[in-house]
C-alpha cells in the first residue's frame, strides 16, 4: 500500500472508503502491519488488537458496500490509550502490577467508537498509572520510555505517550488519549500532532482508569483539528455510568462556528519570553498567523493564584486514594521510578484539611477563570514551555518548577493556563506550529470556555489551512 | 594493583588520563530518602497554600468546571 495513505486525514480516508477505492479490511491490515513493524521502535504499542480489528473492519465493509454511511469514522482504524477498558483484552494502565488485568466490558468511549464503525487496531502505551505520584523519568512505564518519531533520542511526552507517537508516526490515523494535567497536550506538542482536551464531563470516563476523579478527561489525538472535531462528535455525550457526565454532546457543525473576526484571543508576551529560546520563533510566527486570521488579540494575564500547587495537591490526594490498595501492597515495588512510588506513598499522608483547602481555592480559581472569559473567548499560550526533552533527562526539576512557582512574586502571564484550565475543566487544543532549529516540533495551545470546543476546532482548522505544520512527516526511526 | 595514598585531585587526574569519568558516580536516593523528599514537597506545598488569603466563607468546589 502506498505510504501516502498512512498520512491521510480521517476525511480523506472516509472518501476512499466510501468510494470503494479501498476496503476497511485492506486499510486495517496495512495499519496492523505498520503498527507491528514500527510500534516497538517508539515503544508505542501496548498490544495489537488484530482479532477485534479484523472483525470490526469486516462489519464496516458490509455497511460501506451497502452505502449505509453513518459518519466519517466508519472503517477507520484507531488506537486507544491502555487505560481504556477493552473487553477480553488486557488493560495494563502501563504498570507492571496490572500486566494481566482484563476487564469483561468495554469503556463507553470504546463502545461508542465501535458503534460508529471505527476499528480498534491497538492498545497504546502510556506512562504507568498516567503518571500518578509524579515520575522522574520517561522510562516510568512497563513499555519503556515513549520515543519521539521526530527524534527517538527524545521523549514522546506523556502520559499519553503511545497515542502521541503512534499518530505522529502514522501508525494509526487517530488515537484516544486522556489528560488530568498535560497528558494530551504534552505528547501532542512534543510529537507535532493535534490533541484536544475536552471540557470536563463532556466525554464519559466510564471504563477509563481514574487518576483524579475531578480532573480526568478523555480526548482525541489526531493529525488535524478537523479530525479532532469528527472524533469528539462520536465520543462525547451523556453517560449515566459516569457520575460526572455533563449530559451534553458535541456536534461538529462548521457553519455554527463564530466568524473569526468576532473572536477575542487573550495572550501574554510574558509567555513568549518565558518559552524555551528554541521554541520562540515558531510561537511568535503562530501569534502572527492568528492575528492575520482576523480575531482580535488582547493582552491579558491570569490573576496570581497558586494554580500549580492546587492542581498538584488535588491530583496527589485523589490519585493516591485511587491506588491505595496498590500502594499498601508489595506490588508497588514491581514498578520502576522511585520518585513516582514515593509520591504515591506521600499522597496517602496528605491531610484532609490540605485537600479541602486546595478545593476551596479551586472554587475561587473557577470564578476567576469565568471572569477571564468575559474579556476573551480564547486564551493562547504555548502547549509546553520547550520541545521534547531527552529520553534520559530527569523531568522532575521542570515539573517542580510548575507546581512550586512563587506565584506571589513572579509575573507569570498565562503560563499557568495548563493548571488553571484543568482545575476549571476547560477545553483546550494543541496545534503544531513549527519546529526548533534541532527539528523538534513546537505546539501552541488554545483554551476555551466550557463546551466551546467548536471555537477551538474551527479556529484550529483555519490555522491549519494557513500553515502546513500538521502535514509534516517524521523520518521513520532508524532511517538516515 | 599497588595500593597508594592518592589525593582526590590526583585520583581525578588519573581517571581523566585513563578516559574514565572524572566524577564519582552519583548515589541514587534511597527509597526512604525519596519518601522524605516527597513528604517535604507535600508539606512545602501545603505551607504555600496556607499563606493564600482564603475567605472564611469560601466553600470547596463541587462542580469541576468553571
């Protein structure tokens, strides 16, 4: 099969499938082959789901032959982060103690995708326990460190490491990842793909490993903003099995997007100054592209609040409680990364009053964010401060700076939008916006109001009409 | 090899001349040290949040969206 097809968008694949130029079975076999050959190079693969994939591909072909077109995902293969339950197939959570864990049901997201006709080709690797406890090295995974297809000596980002690298290397057309704080946007940025973190409660968490009940979101990681919109339309919606389900759905109707000239994008020059020097040219260029697209650019800064400390406290308390029985067992020592294990243990010592204090400040942060979005429709910043880090580089110093900033003294612009956005359950999209001199991708993030994913997707689509960063392709690992 | 009393600087010069690393290998923290450090981070964070001026009437978030 010609290489071109692996880099096609969902819309392009749908056209090929509907016209009969290719069958889902052919497409699925080609992707399975590619996953098997290249997945291990990036430590992207948790498991090939060939049996399920071929069954689903045949079912999709039956519908397509009868011209029963339902949606663009029919017959299109995808990968799922290995924290999503898949009936009868191991769901490891990236962690050795759960290597043989098998659920007898599918996560809601998996069921919705099957019903839509999408084809589950693989479970994808992740950082163990989605990073709960705070890991030091990219190797904090039973699958090894996620390797970046742009440069395998660099990290793919986490905790959705497999989805990031699998989409970038065109091993799957799209993937489902998750984010508590950074786990979709970081790998999307590092791997040069488009990742969408939905509003909290828009996509059901039923069947997904919990790290933080009040902050976990499931979202698409794709080759384009439009693809993210198409996938989100399928996976969003009410689910009585998720107590946090908002009951709302997302409909990707381009005509309902607001005219770009009516949008106000908030940004701060401080973010662009604080970004890693290597990322600044790409970010500056992205700002100019957004300016030329028509929205009004407004300088704003988040009010000084302890965003990182609040997010860190809540995730530590909830995450350690989720994994209490693991932490108190001897199974925890089967996992690598001593810092992560210590963080999980320390989380069980966190007093209730500290957690409640953080939750009280969180309510104030939510009020402040509502206020911010009376002045702007979107906030623009970098997705990650710099490009992908080295595969052996310690991550905790950077993370400690994130959770322990001196919010009282420093001028921080909007660099805390990651923590603030996740605490307030806001949606965000990471768009590839260029490369560093060392040819590592750079990502820009847009954050929107609750349930305004349409603004993110439509502005992202327009950005991607003016740029071609999302179309660039890494060299296969081992070549050159 | 004959045991000699080498100063640390002399030893470092010897290692450099042999092409070996001049730094002695760093000791990874023990699990107990990691746990102490993790608890220290936890209490440092709690102290930072304790300094935040929180109105007495402020209630915890119960809806996890803005």
